[in-house]
C-alpha cells in the first residue's frame, strides 16, 4: 500500500446497524494495536451497545476484542433492547443517524475520513430514510453531484491492487440498460481518472471497460447497446483522455481472467490499473469471489476519504462471535493509507 509517515490520521467509524455484526467486527478489528499507532479512532454509535457486545462475545469468541473502555465514542441515540440478527425500524434509524453525525463532524473538520460499518438498506426505508445506500447519503450531504462506488483490494498473495468502479449501482437489473448513457459513463470515467491520480499517483493509467452483453453484443447479435452507442462513447472518451489507455469493450466474462491471475498468482502480469464495470453484479461478483475478506468499498468524489467493508449486515450470524473482521480491518487500513496520501499531496 501507500507509504505512511507523519502525524496520525483522524478517523470516524460508524457502528452500522446495531443488530448486525458491526459492533463485533469493530471490536475485533480495533484490537490490533498497530491501527492506533497510525490513527486516532472515534466510534460514532453507542458505548453501552459496544459494552454489551464485548461482554456477550468475550467468553466464547477465539478472536481478540478491544475493550470499549479504551475507545473514544461519540454517543448517538440507540435503542436499548437490541436483538442480534433482528434489525428493525429502530436499528435502521440509529444506523442512519450514526452516518449523518459522522458526515457532519467530518465536514466540520473533526475527521479526515469515515469508515462505515454495514447498514440494512431496507431498514432505512422502514425508518423513512429514502436512500439507496450510504454512498448516496455521503454524496448528497457533502453537496457532491458526481460520485461513484469503487472497490479496492490489496491481494494478500501477490500485493496486486484491484480497483473496480461501478457505472450503475443499486438499481434493478432490467433497468440497467435504460440507466446507462454517455453522460453517466463520462462522469464515472472522469472520477476514476482523477482518483487514480489523487490516491495512487497514476498519471498515465490503463483502464479496462466492460461490455454490457454476452461477448460484448457479438456484433449486435447478442445485444445492441455496444453497437448503438457504447463503442462510439469509448472512441470519444479515448480522444478526450489521450494520456489514459482505455481498453474495451471487453466481454464481461473475459474481463476478470487477468485480474484473477494477478490477485492469486502473479502480481506482475500485465493488467489494467482499474476496471469500469457497467452494473453492480458485473463488478461485484468477481470482486467478492476473489477478495471477499479483503475488498473495501470506497466512495470516489467526496471531499474526504470514505471506506467500508465489502460485506453487509450478516444478520444471520450476528451475536455468534464468528464474524470475520478482515474486510473491516482492510477498510480501516485503506482509510489510513488514503488519508496519509492525501495529506502529502
Ligand atoms: N456497506 C454496506 O452497508 C452494505 C450493506 N449491505 C446490506 O446488508 C444486508 C444483507 O446483505 P447480504 O446480501 O445478505 O450480504 P451480507 O454480506 O450481509 O451476507 C452475505 C453472506 O456473507 C456472510 N458474511 C458477511 N459478512 C461476513 C463476515 N464479516 N464474516 C463472516 N461471514 C460474513 C453472511 O453471514 C452471509 O452468509 C442488506 O440489507 C444489504 O443492503 C450489503 C452490502 C454492503
Ligand atoms: N453492494 C455495495 C453496497 O451495498 C454498499 O452500499 P453503500 O451503503 O456503501 O452505498
């Protein structure tokens, strides 16, 4: 990852849905002393809930947990009778308020970045918060119209870095084609190019762009979007960004062969620096198949760093002590690295 030197970074971690594995993965991840050497961490959530989580899990989990007494915690209204695995309107509301508070404090200069534990989008809806996810709240409350969801992963096998940005996110599959257009792709590509420069010092990047249909449409026989406008969009984008090498439209099933080899076997093979996927599962199935325990969701285009584990609330295992904190740990590590890098530029 990126070199880290200088003063500690100030990070907020939101607790996520309190009925989820959020508290558990936070207590597990923060038990690593090396994090506290590089970051001042503040949890936005509830001390009593983290204490309850600690005392409930401590007797039977084999993994270390940090004691909540040693954490800075900013208290936000949290329901008292939480049952792990049984999220409801109240826990949904609390998880929204954690995020809202973290954003306000960060925009006020208290934190350089936010790491968000998972929330349940359906419970936000039940609580009356009509947002598709945390990404959109972060962007709207930061006043950013252009933003994107990008996934990062540092391979533990080869040190290769996976970067996948999504052109569309939480929309039904049958509306993907209608939602895709040149201006959305322009916006996501511009954000990606800027981000590669800002966070990875990559001035001359190579970016792979996926097709939409099987075999990228097979000359219009298996889908028409490539022929009708996607290929023209790519040609124009290449002219607009001569310093960047755009490769595409790569058949979606082919696109992930080299990254998978680079992730598992050989970090030096010739792969693009980043991948532009056209819809949620086109990007996230390979990311999660390759890197479920390491990948991190980040929001590009915000005035501060935001990362999150790539998984969700995992209500099915909440309160059982078996949640793996690796993706949360990666989210914290990436947030620290990105904040350090931005301090230096
Ligand atoms: N960043 C966020 O806030 C995200 C929130 N979600 C939300 O989470 C909820 C549940 O979504 P699902 O699709 O079921 O995905 P999920 O990631 O919560 O669960 C999928 C499977 O992976 C397992 N799993 C997840 N995290 C794990 C961990 N750290 N250790 C061990 N096993 C783990 C779960 O037990 C489950 O079997 C939905 O409401 C969704 O919207 C989903 C993804 C990201
Ligand atoms: N699939 C990614 C995801 O659900 C994360 O959404 P967000 O809440 O971070 O916007």
